């Protein structure tokens, strides 16, 4: 028996070596990645009732953002994942308006709560996961859209999106707040004004700064954060800006901004369906570019390098005071660049495609020489040290959702299956990426043990419009098996998925 255990340990170490991480023996190769199935669910209300969740292994509680009729955090006991129980709620009214994001570390729940006036500075509130009592309130920047603990638990970071009001007369600065947990929750909030001198070179590479006032500090809109294993570095998606920023956590400084460029749908493999009026789902090439504009971001190490994973949802600025979006049939296409422009503007071709008017008029003569749509209908792996693209899922997410009968053709003129959420986890010796598809109502699992060559495993149906995906490894799970938690904002359901043991 001892000999077998020793051999088993050697095999486990060999499997983990490349990823520089050794997980507990209980996380052995014992789960079938193709067998995840819904084992439990809980309805928290209607629209907006289930957006983001966080898990506390100390209490086996799941904390779910609920912004339906009342702004609150619902608390579910999932000691038995097949029968989740609502055991309490934390009302947000004493602290502000909507709660946008939650994270948990060492029995402390951190919640990002926007101000009732969205353009004003907001709050992070720390709660005890057992008593639900507030422990600390910290002021952060405007509209904290996402919150996360650093891997070592020493810091809490918020991505403060700083969206303008509807008339675009009040546009707060986009920022990142860094909270030092060990130093009494002291906070430093940093912004992007220092990159004004580099705006021209950044824009040439696909960085977008636009809108009334044209201010980099105000137009930078942080969306989502991931941190390094050593807790020293953070990477923040700037969704509307089509970029990722790298941050030194301890010095609270922004090191660099990586513009992400564009995806060419004319390239084979980048096939898309860009019309909701073409009589069906038809993936083909088109003379259109996608703007990556990632929402969620996650990260992992492999052979000494860090790789970033982004879900490239795309997002537009659409306000009464300013809107960047028009359909292709509403703009003038350059007759030289598009000699068949009249045919392209038919509803069954590109006519109804939503495009941004901030890109494509290369010679500034009022017509469009190129067409840019929002998002890339894919997830992407980036080299964290250079910002270079390593791998992209191309058209696979749309193709797989179509195969399963989940692709929503009514979204073809917008963002397709709309990848929004992504997280990384380990199952046995495998590292997996879980990608949430908001419009296909599904999540996809990829084997990313080698992040330079991800392998599609399977796609699973979820609730209506999954907003967040959460992975609980076997070592922290109440049942010693990995769990995937999906929260869907349209139907308000939190669903729990479990795989079969091998």
C-alpha cells in the first residue's frame, strides 16, 4: 500500500511540475470533465437576482449578489450542493446602491457597493462570513464593478469603472483601488492620467479613448481584475478601451497598458454570422474587424510564464448624451474600400450589424473605410509579459453553441454567443478554463493545462444569461469534488454542477 501511494505521489508531482503547483492528493485524476451535470439550483428572484457569487470554505456558504427588487447579498448554505438553503441576507441600503461584486478570503467577505449616485465615490464593506456583521467600511473610486482578494490575501482590489451619467455631463475618473488588509484596510486609489503622454502610441495599437471631453483619465474604464500567484501583480481589463493594464500592487502604480488590437473576421477560422435577418445561422468570413474589449480576466502560470485569459464580450457607450453605435446600413461606406457597399448594407448581409463609429474612418472624410464590431466572440490567451496574443478560440464558441442548438440568432447582429465570464481551476492534473456565454445560456470547458494550446472539452447549458462562473476545487468543496457555480442574471438562478468520479 505504501509503495502504491509513493508511486501515485510521484505521478502527481510529474503531472503538476509544468504548472509549478502541487495540489493535495485528494485532487487526483478522479473526475470526468465531460460529465458535469446540474445537481442543485436555487432561485433568488427575477431579473438581476443572481449575478456574481463567492464561496467561503470555512462556513460552506455561497454569497450571491442580488440586485432585483432589493439590493442585497443572499447567503446560501451549500454543505449539500444538491439542496442549497437560503440562510440569510445582507441588505445594502445602509451602505449605498447596487452591490456589484463579492469575494471571500479567510472568513471575510468583501463587497463592492456603488453609490446611490453612480458617479460618486463608492464603498467596499467587509463582513464576517459567519455572523454577517460588518467589520470595516472603506471608500473607493466611482462604480466599483469588480472586487478581488490578491492570492495571498494581503490586498483587496476593485476595478472602479467610473461610467458617466446618461447626459454625459458627469464622467468620473476610472480607477483601481488597492486596499492593504494587513495595514488596517488602508486604501490607495490610482488612475490612468499618467499615460496621457503615451496616448498617441497606444491608440495606434488599438487603445480607445473617445467621447465628450476626450480625457484618458475619465475615459479609462476598469472592468475586471486578476492577480499573480505571488500577490505582487494585478492585470486589469479596460473593456471599453480595448486594453489590459498591469499594476504593481505593493507600490500601487500602473506599470504599463497593453492595447489588444483587432480580430479580422476575413481570416479563415474567424467565421461569424453577422446578420439576424439572413434566415438562419450561417458562419462565414466577412470584411469586418472585431474589437476584443474583454470583460472577465483570469490567469495562470506555465513553465515560468504568466498567461492571461480574457472573455471578449465587447461593450458600447450608449447614453443619451453620446452613443458610439450605429448599424452598418446607417453609415456611409467608402466606395473604394467597399465597391459592393450597397449589397453589403442589405439586412441579410451586414446591414443590421452594430458597429462602432469611433473606428474605421481612416482618412477622416466622413465615410467608413473599415467596419469594427464590438467584442470578438471568443476567449483569448495573452502573454502577460508582453500583451501579445498567444491563442484565440476563433469561431469555436459560436460553432459549438450552434451544434447544441443554443446559439441565439437574434444576437448575430450584435455579439453572437457573447463570452462574458471566465475562470481557471484545477481538476486532478488538468487545468481547465470555464467560459460563460451570456447569450447562448451556456458555459464551455477547455483543457488549458498547456495554455498555449487549449483543447475544447464540452459545452453545458445554464440558466438565462449567465453573468458569473465560479470554480470550487475539490480541496475546498464540501463534498471533496470540484463544483462549478453559475449565476444567471435574467432568471435569478444559481446553479451548481458536479462531475462524475472516474
